[in-house]
């Protein structure tokens, strides 16, 4: 009876995956296992070592230890390495390559150590056989691996050859792809083989790696089965019979599982190109027909109606480090949390991200969180359960009157607030308007504008003229705030007060504070971000609410352009209404980022909805794209240094409209709006185009107070143009 010989091996892996790898290789037959940073040490016979190479989903390399010794320096390494029996491993006429890794505190250069080890090997052959192996960096017959730490050297034969994450199915990737081995770790954190799992979904599948790795587990497919190269195949002690028996066993297991019922495995991504890459990867993996992928944004996420099935969400959302928009990405995760709660109640989710705060923003019930590394990027893998929530109402925090009588100086003001609310509150409920203007200097002695944002009051004091005593004006403001709180019972922490002075151009957008705290409100479906602290305006012009709703209702299938876009709210409404694409143009970095956040908050991607930071006039001159629907809402005046020239809307509107109309397709519509109270449309506009004054149609009940707060026109090409 022959004795089974075991040898020491080191199986390397990504940081944080060690314990999962330990369980995996123990199940494959490895013994005397010990976890170290980035690897598991074990002993195994040849068949088990081959099995690990073929079946390990988590390991990066399988290294068979040849020798371990101390080496004071590179010369000592050379001398001791020449004494090793290299002819037992490498054919004299074969090829080799040497790789080296050193611990962080080592002073020796890894490249130089690899060179010295290579010299030791070939010099040994030259002395003994007068012939030596040649160096071949790509697919050598034998790959020798050297590791040095604390003066100790470990020399190994790399059984894997190329790293094990190279399964053979992925020749194309998306941006900053997830390695197959790390994707397998995400899959290993949940039970994809559970027969009760009816659906496996990746809503941002990229090149499809997570889905393919999950399908390979479901299908009992050895991850190394499609590889045509391993480092041991031309090693002199290789046993081809053992290797072929293991491959045959893997083929039989795959075939047996192919006959059984599989869960539905689907992936979505907003990028058309990356979906094409995923499709090709799936085909190369032999999983065509098993995995379905299609272009779809998170905002379009749906599931087949089969409430009896449980399922799993696997996802590697975008990282801020790889896209440069980390501050905005938290809003994408909030959208993910809402989306999963709506569609996937009772499911489990395994999400990997580089920021723990992003995972927290999803609001899912945490089961387990592990730290691991995607290359140099520290990541967190969180497994959660998904609790269902009812669809959020259009108005989450309706305003209501407090049963109290206000007396004294604020009595008349309170009565006016009540009168306005009785009219506007009923209208708001009927029209599902969550945010509206409640009061706008209706009484001269209380010279403020009061807006209600679905739970928050935003109060703007119109700066009193110099003829009014400052102390008296301050007292009146205090009375107004006390009366407001008493009338509606809203806590003062939900009331934000600012003073508004007459300003021009960019001054109206200048920063007042730096708290950067954002609040969410809903408006006819989409959710939008507000900042009550840092700017004079909140980020949402309430007077344009009817215009945004019209855009939402008419944007389906259209290419939408939003000029002087501010925080991009109109773009969000267009996207929500089914726009084929949106382009958002604004000169400010702050508002471009804000627009991006608003889009992400609703599950819309820049792959479909582009954001351009530019002077709109210059952008229109240079850009040649065509659009079906354009919204242009320029400021009254701007002299920003970022512009080619100052903007005066009365002087410049004809030029801007003509430029915009060149970008408008025949049959398309331009909505032109501005807030200059003395504005008059140039007669040449009506002579050149079909023009309809729609100002009255775009004024909501809350702004119907005499002279319109803005003017608005619907402009189209004349017939035949």
C-alpha cells in the first residue's frame, strides 16, 4: 500500500477573505490549516493541491513550498538557493519565471531578489548539466515564487501560474472591476445554493462578475474548469492522470447540476456598453441562457410578480474613489435602500462598498459586516435583511393648524396665515403638492415670504428700507416667527430664517454658511434635496413647480436639455417622466454636484443623464447635439468671471433663444422662462418662431398674487422648418 505524501502549501487571498478561504480549502481536503494575513497555510497531498487549484473560488495563488531558510542578504539567498534540487522541479531545457514579494518592513528590493534567485537557479543547472532553463515571463513551464519577511525566505512553486481569479471568462471589464475572487467572497456571504432562493439580482451588474460567480456556485461549476493553463502542468512532478480525473469529476458535477431547477439570475446596468461586456462574459463562461442582463437604471428597477419567491440582492455599487463623486454617492445608496424595501421585502442583500456610511444610508437591517480589500481599496461587505415599507405618500408631513388663538401684535398676522392655509391647504392635498408658498408679504408690517417644504418652514425676510428703524424691523420678525409657531405648532428647529436683500447675478447664489446639511422632499414623484442653511435659496424654486410637472408629463422618450439648470430639479422630473436622456448645464460646480446628487437620489445615472459645467451661452455655441425638449431659465443678470461676457436677460435673450432653437429638433419645444419683472420678449422671437405665452398656466395657486413671479413661453419651430 503506497503512502500518500503531503507537502506544505500557502494559499493566498485578498485581505479579509482569510476565514472564508479557510473553510473552503478545509472542505476541499486541506489539513493543518493556519490563517495568516492574506493567506492560509496548510498541508495537502498532490490531488488535494490540484483540487484547490480547480475548485477554490476565493484563493489567489496556490504555492507549494520548496524550501524555507534564513537569508541575511541577497548574496546569502543566492548561495543557499543554489543548493536546492531544482532539477526535480524544472526541466533543463524548459522555461521559468521568478516572482518576489517582500514584507513592508524589508529593505531589500523585490525585483533584485527575484533576479538573484533566478541567477541561483540557472547557475545550478549550468554547473551540473551545462544547460539551463530560459526565462519566459508569460506562461513559463514553472513559476517560482519568493517571499521574504523578517530575514526569513520561503521559496515555492506557484501551482496556479496565473492568479486564480483569472477564470477565463472575463477578457473585458467595466470601470474598476471587482476581482472574481472578491466577487466570490460576496457570493459566499449568502447561501445562493439554498433551494428556497428563487431570484438572484444585481441592480448594478457592471461586467457581470457577481452574477457569473453566483451562477457558478448554483451550477456546481469549478471556477478553474475553463482555464487552459496552471503552473503545475509542466512541473516535472506533475501527475496528469490525477489532474484529468479531477477535471472529469468536475465536468460530471457540472452536467448533473445542469439538469436541475435554477433560480432566476438577472442583472441590470445603466451603461449600454458594459451590458454588452457582461453579455460576452456570460457567454464565455458557458452561462448563456442562465443569466439575463439588460440596460436599466436603478430608477427602473422592477421584479417579476412572484411574491412567493425569496431572493438575494448581490451588488457592488460605484465607489466614490473610482468616480470622484463620493459625497454625492450616499444619495444613490439611499435610493437603493428605498428601492429594495419596495420590491424585495424578506430578501437578503450582500452589498460591498468602500464607505461604511454608504451602507448605513441604505437603512437595511444589518446581519454582518466584514472588512476586506478590493486591490488597494478598503471595502466593507455587509449582509442585510430587507424589510418592506409602504410606498411613501406624496405628502409625508402635511401642515395643519394648531387649535390655539393668537392675541396681541401677531393676531392679524395669524389670521392671515390661517386664511391662506384654508385656501392653499385644501388645494395642496387635492393636487398632492408637498411644498408651496404660504405667505408672501401679504401684510406690509410683516414683510416676509414663508414657504412650507413638507415638514419645514423656510422664512425669508425682505430687507427693510433704511427709513425703517432696524430694531423695530427685528422686533416684527420675532413676532412673525412666534406667531408662525403658535399658529401651526411647528417646532422652531424646523423653521429656517434668512434675510433677503436686492441682489444681482451670482450674488443671489453666494454661500451664507457651510453646514452642508441636506433635506429631502418629494415633488410629484421624485425626491429632491434642499439646503436650508447655506444659501439664500433652498435649491428648489417653488414657482417653477408647474413647469417641472409639465416637463415630467411631456418628456417620455425625449432628449431633454436643461440650461441654467441650477440644482437640476427639472432634469430629475424629465428623467422621472421617461426621458430618453437628459443633459444638465450650469456654470457652478456646486450646482452641478447638487444636480448629480438629485439624480442619484432618484436612481438616475450619468451614463444616461449627463451633467455639464459650462457657461450655457458658450456651450450652445460649441455643442452640436440635438434635443426634443429644452428648458431655459436664465438669471436676470450675471457678471460671473466664469462667463465669456456678462449676461443681461433683456439684452441677451434673443441671442440665447436663437442658439437654443438651433439645438431643437423640428417638432420639439423650448420652454423659456425668467423672473425679471419688467421683461419684454423681443418681437423678432415671434417673427422667427411659433410662440405661446404660457405664463398663467405655469403659475400655481400659491403664487397667484397679481403680477406673475415669472414669465414663460413655449417656443417651437414654424411648420416646415
